[in-house]
C-alpha cells in the first residue's frame, strides 16, 4: 500500500523550495528530550492483501446474525438494511466530505441533512431536528442540558424503564452539567403516571421510553401530561421503526423526542457508529445542540441550504455554546434517511406491524410465563425458571441466541430473558427458538 | 434541484417487507399512530438517482484537494470500507456474548495497544464518539481523579488559540475557564501562565502542535508548572498527524490525550461524521476510565466492567466499532511507518507555506508542522478582499477552501492543512491558485467578491436563513422556490 506520492525527486525539490537540507530540519524546533528516539513498537506494515486476510480471520471469529439465529434486541435491532443504503453511502463525495462549512461546496450534504431533519420531524411530530447526535445515550444527556438551560431547574427525572446505558450516560455527565438525577422505579413493567408526576416537581425534564426497555408499551400520553403539569419538559425516548404504528411524541405533548437511530438503516456493527436523533418543538430551537440546516437563497434567488443558527455552536460561542459537539453522525443519519425513503410510510408501518405480530406469535408459541402483564411491541420478557445467562450459553451451543438477560441491569430478574423479533425473523425461526428453549430447559430439569 | 419530498407521489414505493404469515397484532388504540408520517414515496430507481445527484453537488476528498485546516482531510483507503462490511463485523450485535465476539474484541484490544504506544501513555478507552466527546470524557476523568483525592479544583486553563470545543467542553464539565495568551513566537506565553496556575487549577488543555501549526517549544517547562501545582495536562489530539512516531504527548508530560480517529487515522468524515475520540491516560487515571474496556486473558478477550471507580459510560456499548475497524486497518497498513506519514504531512505543509509566504501575511515566521496559518490582512487593507473572498474564489479553481477565521487571534486567517496524501503537482496547482487570487485582488476584486462562479449555487444568504428558520420541508405550505 502507499497513500503518499512523494518521490525522491519531489522531496529534494520541495526541501530546496523550503530552504532546508532535510526533513529532519523541519522538526528542529521539537526539543530533544521530547523526541522519540526509536521506532514505534507496533507490528510491521501489512499489504492490503495481508490486511484483508487478517481482518477476514478476525471477522470470522465473530458470530453475527448471518451465522447465528438471534433474538437479541435491547436497544440495537436487526432490521434489514437494503442494498441502496450501502450503495449511496459509498459514494465517495458523500463519504469523504466533512462538515458543510462552505455551503457552495456542500449542497448535496446540506440538502440531505435538511431532508433528514424533515423525516425526523415527521416521525416524531416535532418542529425541528438537529443533524444528529452521537447515539441514543448521548442525546438523552443533550436533552437534559437543553432542559436545564431552558427551565433553570437542576433536577432531571428518568424512568427506570429507560435503557440502562442511557441512564448511565446521563449520570456520567450530570454532575458536570450541575444536574441531579432521579430515577422512578417501574410498577409491573411500566411507569406509573402518578408516581412519575410526583417525582417531576421542580424537575427540568422527565425522560421516559416508548416502548420501554422491557418491550412494554408505556402509558406515554399520561406520562407526558404528568411531567408537563409540573413544568418539567416531557421527553420521549423512542425507536423510529415503531413510529409507523405508535403515536408520534409530538401528538401527546412532548417537548422533545430523542432516541437511537440505528434501527433505521444502520448495520449493528457491534455498537456503532450509529446516530442519535434529537427533535423538539420550535420553542427550543435556540437551545438545541449541534448542526441545524436551514433553507435560504443565493444571490440569484436560487434555493440553497446552509448551516444555520451557528451562534449556538462552540466554534462561535465557545464556552457559552449550547454544546461542545462538532463532529456528529451525519453519514449514519443520511443512511437512516435513505432507508426511511426506501420504505416510505407504508413500508415503515409494515416493518412495525410485522415485528409486533411476530412478537405476539412468539409469545404464544413459546408459552413461557411473561415477566410483565402489559401490552408489548417487538420485545417481551419471559421467566425461564433458571438463570438466563446459563440458558443463553447453552442455547448458543445449539446455534440460537435466545435474547438478552435482564438480570444484567435489574434486581430480581436473574431468570428473565428479553426476546426480540424483527421483520427479519420468521415463524419457522420462532419454532426453532421454542424447540431450543425447550431442550435447554429440559436439560436443566 | 427538488427535494425528495417534492418528487414523492402517493402509491409509489421502493422497499417491500416480507409478510410474516402470522396472525396480525395491533397496539392498544390509545397508543396507535393517528396521522401517518409523510415519508417520501418513490420507487428505487428514482431514489438512487436523487441521492446520486446530491452526491454530485458535494465535494469530498475523492473529488479533489481539501486543505481544511485542523480537520486532516487525508485519503480514506477503500479497503477499510470493504472491511467494515464483513458480515462478522457489520452483523455483529453489541450484546453478543464475549465468546461470540472474540475477533471484534481482539481488534479492539490491539487498537488500544497501538494507540497507547503512539502517544506514550498507559491505558486507553475507545468509547468516546468523537474528539469533543473525548474532551468531555477527559475533563470528567480529571474531576473524578481529584474528587478521589479529596481535592477541590475548579479551574481549567486553555490558550487563546484553542479550538472552540475546548472552552465548550470546560463549561459542560462544570469547570471555570482561565485563558492564557500566546507570545510573539506563537507559543503559550509562559510568563502569563505562571500567574494563572495554583491550588484551584485542575489542568491545562493544549493542542500541540497548536492551531497555528507550531510546535510548543517550551512544553516541558509548561508541564512542570502544572505538575508542580498538582494539576494535570490534557492533550487535544486534533493535530496528532504532525508527530506520530516523532514526539509523543506522554513524553511531553501530558496525562490525558484524546485522538481523532477520523483525522489522524482516516475514518471518512461522512459530511460531518462519524468520528472516534478514544482517550489515553497515565496509570494514575486508569481506575476512572469508562466501562467497558477490553481486557486480555491469555488468548481470550473480554469486555471488562470491573472498575469500581469508573466515571461510568460516555456512550453506548464499547464505542463506534466500525470506526475502530477502519483506524486499525489504517494503522496496520502503515505500521512503524506512521512516522513517514507524519513527515510527509509536515513536508507538504512547509512546501505550501514556502510558496505562499510572499503573497500572504505570516502571523509568525517559523517552520510549521502539519498545517499553517496565513492572513489575508493586506489584501483586505489594500483591496477590500477578505479571507472569505479568497475561500470562495478557490472553489472556482477546483479546490475546497481552507479553514477560515480561525484561530481567532489571527485576523483574516486562512488555516491550511494539505495532509500527507497529496502530490506535489496538486500542491503546486493550489499554490498557483492562491497566488493568482492574490494578484486578482489587485486586478479584478469584483470577480473575487462575486465568487464562486462555478458551483451549483452562488453565495448563500446565511442571515436570511437564520431569520426565516426554514429547517424542515413544509409540504403544501412550503415556499415555492427551487
């Protein structure tokens, strides 16, 4: 491989133009005691062919969903990613450009972000979306920061049914933001609106999921109303792929809608890169973090797109900025846009309906006791009667990953398995899961 | 050109979803969607044409020279894109058991080791999503470190040349900002610094080479000032491309370092992201790193959550794995030759600087590292031509403009970073364009003021955008301009 083009002749001519004898002279200002006087201790360089063999070997030692029948969800979902998404993402112009600081060079990127913002607003029922956050965890911290700046209050409320990683990330950054975090325990698998509302007194915002981490459907309109009644900003953490079937957060009074965008057209890729989305009612536009693209015209009156309200951002406002974010997840957000455009409104509803229907079918077919007596979406929690990690380990030996062990995050759930269905699974796959779980549980008994 | 929503026609569609062949289920009526979202409705051929057309209205590194200072716009190897698509990587669920993800974990572990060696520090977290998140992570580590020692330190020092992310991160981490000036040689003003470091100081955030593209010559002395006061040094790795294999932040005295995998190690910038912002620390700070990190036991690798003093998590899972695959691939193709990479980057930058030095103003007359800053001050004074005009006119010559108006201490700044991957011919063509523009400023300033002349749009009215605030398509209510 060679990613540089300088020949010996080039070097000599360039050094002469600079007026130095050698490349070493260019580094003369680096004091001797901070120079590295030995080669880097890293493995020798590989050719592309050697690298490909090495990476293929590494990849081959992973069990992806192509080699193992998997019912894992818990925040990352195995929806089908169509070929058009990868094809467009590999367009070198979109792939290798950067932040569109110079709009005349970047109308393609800017228009794609504008179209993405529109899609997110449509799905969530909001007025404005940023160009993306890092993932579904960091946008929750962003929402807390927006709420603190807006309300001046210093407490945030999280439903315990929110993805544990989302709660962990909020807790990591809350002290620096000057925020205290309060969690509201679940009651039988969902959040009780009265209990939630009571916790919201004097809170800046209150974040709840829909569907929740157990797969259950929260009484979202009631939770939003309970938070709003106290002056806390209601924030829904939602999955884009459910929003063809489930109500938009904007329709039940949320101030912000956030979430993990992976399920829309991003490969699971062992956790990233994906994108987080953050949308809000127009009242909050000047407090939002990150890039926002707006429409304008050029000198001849032609439509064009630019980064707008940049006075919120760190490169202008520095320590007074609404966030420190600069590099975001634009390419993944555009992948989401292309996927959503590929599906259209009917396709989006079909994906949601298929996942929901398969999950209901799996509940019946498995016949295991449900951990919670609540309506669910594409995931549901069952009691196995023995530790879930053991069942997972044994089922994997039979080629099936049966789901996520909720005991990793919640007390008293050591035998609870969270099973996820997407439109990629079939009734035959569910038969196979039932058979394997039956065998594994029989072995134990 | 039309928006995809303007090409939409009811009843068209591209993707179809398999019929699950099971009894249809519904959600409770009170939770069901009331109005369908107005997503675009197109068949697949028009979808592909639309986004292909958008790509042609975008300028990337693959299109041409992109000397955007501080962003390290180097060539992104294509093998990396093929590698992330390997099914064992792309289709790997992040909750997969460690036994089912040994290849991914080994890759992450090896990347941690290589990154630690490049900066000369002890331990690495791959988790942060981008450079600015690395900054916030590093400052949160500082906070945890001092809390653990029972010390109440509230101030972080940054130079006036710093990236905007530094002060923003300081504020988000709950610290008070203390600014230090730059001296006549472009270094941190050490005399100014001495008076600003004391018992309340948590640390310094510094980019080295600085945003002026200059190596901080008194770095050892600066490190001593902070360490003597019990404070820590944070290295903003935005400019690491200058010094790989040449000088290591750990050896300079830095305690915490963030990398920008999308700059130094070639993750494609994607029109704004994704990035990768791993953080390396000295041994004393390791107990506070986010969880999980990747640990090795003999031939087996595992996610390690056993870190009682951890600051917690800063994003989901172990970090942006696809970014790791690309960075790892890139580093394995260079190997110890990463030093040659940095040398070529510095040679290219100095060559462009040498060719432009007579036509533009130099804030400081020194050899640069991987980038440099010139000023269009005299063009503005004599001809009314600003850095913005120069930038816009470069587009007509087929180049992406440099970073402009940064660093803030240089008026009419143009910050130029060629990277190691450009040919001498490209650099020459760029220099000739810059020289022609300087001449044109005298001969025909109006052509410069009206530039660009060759892009799909001319200069856009940014003030109007902020006033109208059209930030989404309005469907039937949308103004009809095209």
